[in-house]
């Protein structure tokens, strides 16, 4: 079982709709989780971090963490074509090693 | 401007010719890390460093070396590159060693081709 798993997609969402991205993790001891956005050929860019159970909102983005079920999700409201990218979920294995999922490719259709 | 820089950005080399990819950050970050990214395999950690002279292996360290002699620099060394090391490489740094402060900032990437 991979330590951090994501559906690789592609996920296609119409403009203006809510895009929902999901991630599961295997290490119950993981405390910190991150969502990165990566445009093709570019470096990953941090968009959200979450450390506590529940929701964390930042503009159009909401991250959700459920430690009991070991999943992390990212919701993007009012999706825009510029949100089309690959989204990477990452979590810590142990104290120092950050492990990434394979990424979900998201396409927003105008 | 706060940033992580990598050089070179693109490199084509031949099997066995030693090379170094430099990484530098100007944010006084404690933690630095190297990743490689391959299609279908995602980002995989090669090595990381929690501070000067403190380095440790990630998931795919074979064929790579690193050093951390200064806080700002974390070069990646390929002593004898092989074609299976053809990849996109990213350096990253973060202000904290672990936990809530470990929000990593990535460099622009180095695309390496080994013939």
C-alpha cells in the first residue's frame, strides 16, 4: 500500500462548479498534510496546509482532514480554467520525511 | 526576493560523467530536500537535511550524494550518472524541520538527461 494515495484522474469539472480532490494515507501517526498545485513543467506550489481534524478555508479552497478515516481532501469552489493543473497531496512519514501522492490531474472546462 | 534557486536548469550528459546540481535558498531555512519526479511515479524524496552537516536518505538515495556545509546550499551530486537517473529534479526548503512549520518551497527544477 502506498503511503499517500491519490486518484490520478484526469478529473474534469465544468467552470464554476466545485472540484473535489481526495487523498488517503497509511501512516496513522502523520500529523501534517499539504496540498500543492503543479502546472505542467513548473515546480509545485503550496496552496493549503492542514494539521487538525476538520476544515480549513482559504479563499476558494477548503482543505478537510479526517484522521479517523485517514483521508485528506481539497475542495475548489467556483472553479476557474486557471485551476487546471495537477494537485499533489503530501503528508509526513515520521517526523522528517515528506511523502507525496502521485497527483490528480484536474481540468476545468470553460 | 525569497527564493530557492537551482542550477543548471537543463542538463544533457553522458553515462559516467560526474555532475553536480546546485541548490541555494536565501530564507535561512533549516530543512532542505531533493526530489525527483518521474511520470507515473510522482515526487520521490532522494535526500534531506535538517541542518548543517546533518543529512539523511529519502526513498530513492541510490546513485546520489549530498552535502550540507553551509545552511543556504544543498548540492546534489551524481558521481556516475546512468540513464535511469534521467528525470526532473526539484530542490525544496522549509523553515522548520518537521511538523506544522515544514511547508516546503520548491526551486524551479532541473531537467536532467543522461545518454
